[in-house]
C-alpha cells in the first residue's frame, strides 16, 4: 500500500536509493542570483520550470533563467514550459537569474551556466570545494594560471569560456637581505646553514672557516640578535642578515 508523507526531501530519498514517496509537498533548495539557498516546498514531483519559480515566490512571466545543479556539479537548463522530473535525479538545488544572457564557464570540468556577467571568488570556491591546501585558479592557456581569491570578482563577459580549476596554493616568496643583497626564500623558516650558503654560494664548508650571523627585523622573537650554528629563525619581508666569516690559520 502506498504511504503518503507530509514532506519528502528530494535528495534524501534519492541518495538512499529509495526514490520519492508520495507526499503532500516536496522539499528542494532554491537560490536567486547567488548560491544562498533557501528551502521551498512544491506539491508536484514533476513540475514545470515555471512552477518552481512560482513556488519560490517569483513571477514566471519575467525573463528568468533557471538551472538545476546536478550531483556532478553541472548546471542543467530547466525550461519554464517543460517538466523536470525530481524523482530519481538526486537533484535538490536550483538557481534562477533574471537575465537576458547566460555566461558559460567550467569549474573542475563541471559545466556551469551563470546568469550574471561577473562571478565572485566566494561563489567559485563554493562550486569548486577545494581542500584546505588548495585554491581556485583561472586556467590561462599558454601562460601561468591565475589564483582567484575569495574576495575578488571575476569578469565573465570576455569572449570565450573561462575555465577554473583547483590546485595547490601558491606559496608567496619572501624577500630578505643577506650581506646587502636582496634574495628570495620559499619558506619563512631559515636555518644558519641556508644563510651561509646564500651569503657564500658554492663555497664548501671547511674546518678552518668559521661563520657568524647577526640579524634584525625577524618575524620570530627576539627580532634581532645572533644566530648560532645549527640554529634557525622565522623571517618576513625585509629581514636583514649579516653573515661574516673568519679563516683560521
């Protein structure tokens, strides 16, 4: 005997492989012009696109573009006068744009259709879901990929399709001064031996050469002082080191 529930969550039943039960209302997530989703209810498991708009409190007569966000991350166009079967799709998220033009992009190979000429870094990170040690990059053909920061806005109006990927974050180089010469180091942790090799490159250590290092403007405390053999210090841009050597006879 078929049972009727009050509200059925679309994604929940589909993820469990049970399909949708008969229900008085079906629960989906809806966003407009962003990925700030809110729950809405609809009483038809196979609604028209315009029914989804109306259920979200929008006018179906306006120039809205409506998309279902699939489990793969792809955006699927939902036509306003065509039905969209919620059953067995695993779809619970929809986004609508009031626009007369759509913009195409990819995020980790997922095909995205965005209804605005710009997209924020926050939205790209939400779509890409990078790991903690990863960032979102704009893929640049024939050049270096550009890291996208969450607080920036990316222009999608240029010709072509923008491709975004996730990759390990770029570690910024740190500029320090060693014996009056500016050098770049990849890590903020610098050892006595590294500083000696920077100051005197290609000079192999010998028992008759003694080195001494003084520094100021370091990131670690104390911010200035002497660095002993085998020691290390945390540096920042502008940290200054004087590396001396004494040849013993």
